[in-house]
């Protein structure tokens, strides 16, 4: 913002110099506006062209003043350019312009409100899974976290209706509200639901008493970090081996050998459509384990630990467990 202000000052000084120079020559020498403007331009640009007409003594003094002023402005311009280069302002401005364009075109995206620890974890997972998203947070949060990160964001208060509209709430697929207070999250949920009835909304709640209010306001899921943290601590004592396995599944252990739970939808032209799980041989050909299937039929019933005789249909959603490369192999195999 400082650099932009310097540019505005520079343009103002240059415009003032041209106006003063043109007016000065007209008053002192009695020339027309075009000749006065022409003389001002060739003087401040130091191109060395011949004068429009011979100058009077006062006119020569005025020209000297004009040249010295233009030299000062040139020195100021040089300082602004050096500042641009040293502070990376050119890169910053180009990113801002690109970001504005991307925000105008974005759709089928997720909106992340806030930039606390929970939101940062969501961002990491979204980046890892190449999910399209837009972060909406206050300026202080943006500067403190994003910095030079190549993340699409909007510096504004996400609880305001006009901000959500600017974030393309009507074209979004979902919203995740990770603001610091239940009041802010509640306002955001109410506004988001009013703009987009089909939106998938997930929000944080610090107080368990706020859960019912959030659901009533339109949230699809409400996360209570304190309760989840308490249960996790209990599992560390009561069922440490199960927790260790969950850490592997959620990528919290060795990143090179971590497993992931993934949901893959079977398309209508998939190579495994109409086959049984036994015929598809997914574990043998891809290495993944099918732990559950959400049926494509109305109601979306879950089948846990499906039998080998289950017949795969189009629009079935396979919940699989495997490593990153195995999941990618599966996606290519069933495409």
C-alpha cells in the first residue's frame, strides 16, 4: 500500500509540474496553450529540442526552475522504482491483479472463513488434495499466515453479507467457518445459508451449548474441538494402538508410509461398472482396501466391509484405504 501511495504522489507531482509549466509559459511569454504545453514537455523530458520562441529573462529563470523541479521528480521516481524492485512490489501487484481476476471467475469452490490453527490445517489438506478454495479473513490474519503463499484470499470480515457475496457464496460448493467466537461463526452460518440453501456448511463451536443453535441456523456439521481433543486424550490412555492406526490413516505419522482414506466415485463408463468386487480385484491390481461403499441408490446406504459378491454400480462411492500412489493407481484403473 505504501508503494501505491508513492505512485499516486508521483503522478500528482508530474501532473502539477505540467500544469504549472504550461500556465507559466502562457502567462510569462504569452504563448498559446499548445505551445506552452509543448515547451513544458520538452523541458521536463530534457530532449533538447529548440524552443518554441526566444525566451525572455523571466522565461529563462522559469525554465531553470522547471528543469530543477523535473530533476527532483526524476530522483523521486528512481527511488520509487528501486523500492519496487527491492520490496518485490511488482510481484505483489501482479499477484493482486491475478487474484482479483481469479476471484471474479471462481465457482464450485469452498470458502474458508478465518485463519486460526484449525483453518490452517484445513488449508494444508485442501492444498494436498488440490481442492479449489478461497480464504476470507481479516487483514492481520492474512499478513501473519499467508505472506507469499500462492493462495487465493480476500482481506475482509467474513461475517458481513457483502463480503460473502464478493467471495462468490452463491457459486460455492461449501463453506467452512473457523472464526474465533461462536457468535461470529453463527452470523456467518446464517448469512451463508440465506445466500445458498444448497451449500455444505461446516463450522466450529467452542461451547457445546452452541451446537443446537448452529444446526438450527443452517450448519450441516458442527465441530467441537475441545470434545474431540478430550476424546483423543482418553484414547491415548485407553486404546493407544487404535489411536496409532488412526494417526497413520490421517497422515500424522511417517509421511512416506502414511495411509489415507479416500472416497472415489464410480463413473457410468468406468471399467469396473457391473463387476463384483471379486472380479474387479482392486486390492490385487491397485493395492487399496475397500472398507465401505456408499450405494448410488436413493438414500445412499453405507455398506461396511462389503462382501466380494457385491456388484459395483455407476455412482457408487468407494471408501478406500491406501497410500497416495495406490489411490492414484486406482483412479486411473477405474476411469
